[in-house]
């Protein structure tokens, strides 16, 4: 399941007992160790890793914990690529925030910490949800980046964020650019979907305007156009106008081989260019 990031709902209360994303296999989906202290209804808690893996995968609603494997928290960030996950330094809702403790991969000096970004506030602060091994089963807290470490103490080191691919940003219109393929959405009732096809999740209705046309594919009787990552629209009559890139424009200099002669485009009509040799053009100027 994919959702628009604007529709992401922060989780501020502990999930109900028995939620499979926070229970170990085979009863649940989680690969994580048993929590300590133990919550019998959510048996990977208390543990920051068990919480982060469960919460991150809960948003997919795929019936499994397909993203991230059981490991120390400080190893999450470096291993995210193994699950095809993008990372970065800017917060996004639903992302895992990662800290190392001491030297990464050396558990003897600390295992690090992970939490989930539930909300980004207007002042730039974050609302996190988290759990702590041998500490608390669940809590939320507000953090700022005033210490450049997202509120963590000096023994912890902020690494970055792991972004949830099922929480999607819907792109906005862009300026006209004749050097790339684009399209114009003419009506604000066209649906933006997370993939090509009528079965793909609907993210929102598109805004009227121009978008880059990154890729196209025929599915379910429509030609679908990719306007951003996980953003697709159908080429519906009277809803979409294609704006192919302009290969040449008046004033461009082109080279024609055999023999090699440079020409200047003087006119374009019906996608046919009229050209004149540069030498002839220079002679005309002298006359």
C-alpha cells in the first residue's frame, strides 16, 4: 500500500495487543528478539529495533516485515541499501531516524538507537515514537536539532534518516522546458497513482499544470505517464496534452557530415527545419 505523505497519520499511542507487526514469528511478522521488559501482547517490545521495524513495515500493510532485518540499531543506516531503501539527512514522516553509539559495529560500547518520525512540526521540531531495550515499552517525544544531533546526548551520533518508500510525495507542476518531454494536465480531476495501472493506489487528484514526462507504458487500456517517482497519470482524452521536447529551434547550429558543413536553422514548420550553410549565411551578411 502506498499513501500520500500528506495523509500519513502519526501514531501517538501503543498499538493494540496482538498487532502482528510487533510480534515475533510465527505468530507475528517480526524477525526481532523478544523485548525487555516484555510486553506479552507486543512481544518485540521493549526494544527500539523491534519498534522501528514494526512501525516502518506497518505502513506498507503487506502482511510481512520485508524491510530491514534484525541487527543493532547503529547498523541500520549503513545497511538500508540492502532493502533498496533511500537515506538522507532531511527528515520525512514515517522515516527511521538513526544514531550510533561509540564506534559503529562494536556493540560493546553501545548498540545505538532508532526511532520513527511521526510528525514534522512547523518550527522544524520532530515528534518521534520509540521503544527502549531494558527501559520503556513505548513513548513519544519532541526533539529539535539545536545541538545538531537531534536531541541525543554526546555519546550518541546522528547518522541520518531511512525513508519509507510507501509514503509518497506527490510532485507539483514545473516550468515549461522545451529540452525535455513534458505533459500538461488540463483538469484537476485526474488521479495521481503510485504506479501504472487502475489497481495502483490513488494518491490524490493532480493539480492543473505542466509536469515532466519521465516514462510511459501501456496498461489497462491507457498510456500511463510517470511524472515523478511513484507518481503516474493516465493519458485520458481532454485531460492530458503531451508536450514533446523540441529537438531544434531557430538559431541552432547543426553539423551535417559527408562533407562536414555547419548549418543554421532559419525556420521550423510541421517539425521540418529549414537550414542554410554558415558560409552562405556569412556571404549574405557581407552583401
